[in-house]
């Protein structure tokens, strides 16, 4: 049923319909509205049977999910930013043990400086943790991806992270077509664990593995992730059949058939990018977009196929590898190795800076005019004068003080301004 | 999974809690039907107190739950020596996740069992002292506060033995470890404020808290049984000597566990809902030096010269425990000829003393029955 | 304020349109200045950027006039609804406001109306009702429907009454030509 509601509420309702048996979560903005709503639903028995665990940290949240999943329960948690880092050790454990936990990641920047706003540095920091990473463009897709995520996780016995942009999606009111419980039940069978802590059949889970077998166990993790490259499109196709709309999959192209320039991005910024593409198309510019729906496993063949005929690829990403460059950009270059397109790495939207149509238009113009160097990291809307003044202060003074505070003083704005 | 049954010699005459007893009075360890939860073939050191503690505890818990038990184990010696891939000594469903999260994993298992309507299956979490008092402490406190239906057991050997004997929050003052060597102006571990997790557990007012040592398996078993009668968060802190880490003789494991109680260094008590309900009285009060001198980790207190200052501080700590927990038996003032260390056999370094246990103690009456008169 | 933009989006949705409401993502505290946005369109809304060129600005707290650039990007044919018992001239905005179309800008005593109907100084519903009276971007029916969905029972009644009174207040001022 079509409803106008907050993204977090929509996701909570969808998760509830997936009948989780254990939810363990620790509050962190901007994930809070999701888990608050789920807590309500458990208290009112709208999700039943289900245990909601008010744990003392994200580390405990993931750990409790590990225990619950190993005991054969469908387990769910949600977090963001620092919370994801705090559970990092347990993330690797969940994937290493092959436990099909589903987690919502309400994407938020990582400090310092502390920042509660959206970017992708949290999910990117855990891109190699062995979790499948799916990215939602809209709240509709966030809802749909959660339903698919439980099935994907349980089919492969792998944990899945559904990434949705913090605040931009989690706190946005927009229309969402929420499925019925029957639809979800038809799509998502009950959880049949591959391994389970059961006194009737005692099993040791999590034994120490030495050099004689570690490579093989890790190889199987990789192989399972690669299986997901087949499973994800199949599940998405099944979803379309059951729910009558397209959601998920590995990648999605937009007006890219004859495109000379293709913009690659993840998450909610694609909407804004598509608006700009439409404007440019009206002016005869051959430009399109490629949405990366699944970042881990990396759909290398699909990405290459989608981009190989373009002249240039502009990767717009909300995170970067400090001291190295773009992250999605590096993956795109890997997919395009030996191929024609020139790749431009643009980092944008860090710590909640809006990615505007205006900025994107001028970025694309700069690229077309040859003013942006390919294969080098470029920061969209960087306040160069501010950076240069601070570099100057650092060079001149012996104790220039912390960068963040200097720059805030320099810019003279407060964090709660609308930028 | 093929279960290994216990062998005849594992319940025979010389098994703890067995001697000359009627079968129904025997300890869990001495029963032919015990589950042998941590079965033979594991790779613990000779005289490992933790292996004993874990087996006593889990066998008792298995008996109390009719075999419906799941264990969540922290990283550490117990995990490493019991599960060298692809072998496992565990004859119960067992999961190891991380070093610092065993209480949370156990709580997650308990939540899953509750959601599935399988509350007949019970959950034990277990860790060494590092996984309990240090890296796992936040998860432990959270599990207590939520009153999750988990029995958490700490096997306390007072250091990071798995990584090569480094200091933990449970390492006693003055003890030598790999990173508190007997060098510099304050040899060995510093005198900190201590971190008494049983008392911290008590402060959470959880349904059950107990301490125990591997020297008194019957006491430990009874505490496990009591814990399994209750629901909610329960905590048992088991003192387990570590010959490797302490520089003690492997045959002294039980003696050290006995002495730590008899000196007052480690109070043995139990508590329900924040109130201490019983303490195990000291049967023969001995000075802390009796305990310290058997361990090379304290050797620097005796050689090259006696460090009376440090020994007095350690003695004062033990005395404070005795006062605080009222550990001395009422007739302790009289010359009490108990032998603190004889259950593992007569000590070689000391002349045997006549055994005349405390007549008020259940354990002592059993001892009197089973041990007879002094050898 | 966040609630108001959410309610506005629900009202537009109830009218069969597409709407997107979102706050300025602050670490919200009661009392902190908050800006929130609402886009309404007849087709699906894809962009996620903040609204930089609004068609209308609703100001709940006039003390912000000197703190934040409230009307940045608003064209001369835009709408302004400002919660104040005073007129624009009294607020020292006379010259600024003269650049706008007179029938598209109003102040209204939303807090007082809220106190009268709700017993509490919560002007959200009042401002939404007033906005429905000021322009045809949203109908009063849709606003009251959204209010009733959000606030069941008596609370819905009183909010609806507050919104309706506000709408009438603004409409009267428009027909009467009074620059309230």
C-alpha cells in the first residue's frame, strides 16, 4: 500500500514483516528512528515472536546477533558511522562464521572531526569485512532491499548490510509502497540455518584454524561472495515477479545506451544526478548514469559491460581512501583495466555537504572542458581559499591549533546551518 | 557427533569426590554418567586449572540441565587448547566468536532460544579473566544489567596466559608477568585498586553470584547446580591456577587453589540478588607466604632478600578480605590442625598435618567421611 | 517545524501528488533553530539536494529573522507566512517585503491561535492551515486530513479546528485586503 512516511519508519515496517526473531541494537544517529520503531513493534507484539535486546554497545549488538544467528534465529541490527567501526571486529567474525545477519547501515561520516551527517565513509571502511553491501537509492528501494537481503543472506549463509543514506533517506518523508505481510511471507521462507547450536546435535562453531586450512576457509568466503553475484540478480528478478516493481540487482544504467559520459554513483545522490542528466540530454549532451546497487561483492563484469563503450566515466563517491584516492573509482578502474574510458574520481557530499544540481553541472562542464585531471582525486565544492589559509597558518605558526576549529572559526558558520 | 564416553578410570576410586562414597553421594565428576563435556585429547598444559574448572563447571551444568546446554566461549587458552581444527574437545554445542564478546554472544543465544520457545535449553558463557574483567567487561556488565538468562563463568588464572603471560586486570599486585617483570624500583605488578568482578557482579544485584576454586569441586558443582536452578544473569568466578604462567609445579595446582582460599586472598562466597548468602570459612588460616612461595611469579619477594614491605601489603589485603567476608571459623582462634592442601595428595614440600576439618561444614563432614583420618 | 513539513508532505500525498519532506539534518534539540524542506510535484521527485530556491517560506519563530538568511533564494512571486502578532512594518521588514506580491505575504498570530485551540503554543497546525489559506499549493481539506491521520481523536479535532481557524484568518485578510 502506498503511504507517505519517513524512510526509517518504512524500513522498520519492512524489517518487521521479515519476522526477525532477535533484534539487538544500540542507538546512534541517524539510525535511531528505525530501531525505536522496531522496539515499539516488538513491545506491541506486532513482531512476534521476537526478542529486542537493548545492548550496551554496537560491539555487543553485533555479538548478540552472532549468538542469536548461530542459535538459529533470524537476527537483525542497525547502526551507522562510529557504531559500525565499534562493531568492526564482530563484523568480520559474523562473515567469517557465515552467519546470515542483516543490518541496516544509515550511512554517516566517520570522525574526527565528529560529524553526524551523511557520507559513505562508514560502509566503505568495512567494504572488505566479508559482508554483502547493497545501496538503496530511495526509501522504496531501502524497503525492498531489506526484504531481499534476508533471503539473500539466508540462501548463501552470509551477512548482508543494507546501506541507506543517513538523514537524506532515513529522515525523509516520501511515498513508499509497503508490501503486505502475505507478499513478504511468500517471498521470504522461514530461516533454515546451515549450522546451528543445538543440544540434539552438538556442534563446535568457531574453532581455531591454522595455516593448514585458513586459506581454504577464506577461499570459500570469497567463493560465496562471488555466488552472490548470481544470486542477487535472481532474487531481484523474483522480487519483481512477486511485488511488481524493480528493485535491487547489481547495477542499473540510466540513459547510458549511447552515452559518451557515464556518471557512476551509489545511493540517494543518483536521483539528483539523473535530474542533471535529463537537463544535459535536453541540450544534446550524450550523458548517462550507472547506479552501483551492490558494492560488495564487486560486480566487475557488469560494471565493465555498462561502462566500456563510454569515452569517460565520472565516479562520484561520498568517501575516499585518505592518501590514496577514490575507492569506488579504484574498483571502477579495475573493472575497466585495459579498456578505453578515462576515469575521473570525484569525492563529494562529505559529512553531509549537499551535492547540488548546480555543482554537478559545473563539475561536468569542467570535465568536458578538460579542466579536471583524470585518475586523480578531485574534491567537489572544495573551499580552496579556506584550505590554503589553514595550510598557511600551519606553515607559519609553531602551535597553530587544531584544523577543525581553525576552519570553523574561519568560515564562521555553525554546524546546524543549512549550508 | 560421536560422543566420547568417559572411561572407567575417570570415575574410579581416586577421582575427586568419589572415594568410598555411595554412588548417589558422589560428585558429578565421579559419576559414571557424567557428560565429559570437555573430553580428553585437548592440548592444555599439565596441571591446567582452567581445564579442570571448565570440566567441573560444564559437567555439573550439563547434569543440571539434562544435557540441554549451549556454551559461548571467549578467545583464550580454553578456546585454543580445546579446538585445534579440525578437532574439538567439546561435547556440547559450543561457539567461539571473539575475545571480548562472549557475554553478548551468550545473551544472543539466550534471546534466540527464548524467541524460539526453547527455554529448556540453557546457556553458559565462559572466558578467562582477560575476557571477563578486561576486554569483555562492558559486555558482561550489559548482560548483567539486562538480566539475560545466562550463566557466565570466569576461569580466573590472573593473567593473559594465552598470549604469553601478560598482566591483566586480575593479576595480583607484585606478581611477575611478561610485562610486569621484577625489575625497576617496584618489581612485578603494581599495587592498583584491584578489580573485584564478583563484587561488581554483586553490585548489579543479579540473581546469583559465586566464587569457587578448583580445589573444591564439590562446592563448585553445588554452585553451578544452584545457578542453573535460577533464571536471569548469573556469575561464577572460578579460581584456576596456571602452572605455566605462575611458575608453579603442575602437581601444585590444587594445593594453590586451596591455599588461595585458606590465606584469605581469594574469598569463596555466594550471593543472591546482591546479598551474600554464605561464605566458605577458612579451615586452617595460613599466612600469604605459604601461597606465594610456591610460585615463581612471586620469587622476587623472597630472593635475593625477603621483601617484607610488599609481603605485608599482600597480607594486609588478605586480612581485609577475612574481615570483610568474615572468613574465619568461630573456633579458628584455637589451634586448628587442618591440612589445607591434601586433596591432591600429600604435599612433598611440607610435612603432613593431621586432618581435623571444621565440624560445621558440609564439605568438611564429607571430607571427614571420605578422607578418614590423617595419613 | 520538522513535523510541519512532514505534515505538509502528507497533505500533498493525500491529494495524489508526490512530496518529499526532510529536515536540515541537525542534531535536533527542542529550541535549536531548525530548517526543514518540503517539495511537492506532480511527478516523482528524484533530487535530494536541499531546497535553495523555495516557492514559499513559512517562519515559525520570528526571532530567527536576524540569525539565519530565511528568505534566500525566494523569488519576488514567492509566498511568505510568518508567525507574529505584528505586521511586517512593525517587524522592520516593510521595505524588504515590498518587493513581494502583497497578496502572497502575511504575518499571522499562529502561536496565539494555537494557544486558543490547542492550549499549547505549538503553531505547526496553525501555520499549515494558514498556508492553505494563503495559496493553492495545498488545500485545507488535505491539511486537516493529514492532521487527523497524525493526531487521532480529540487532538485531531483541536488541531483541525486550529488549522481551519488559521485558514479563515488568512483568507479574511486576503479578501478584506487587510495586510495583517
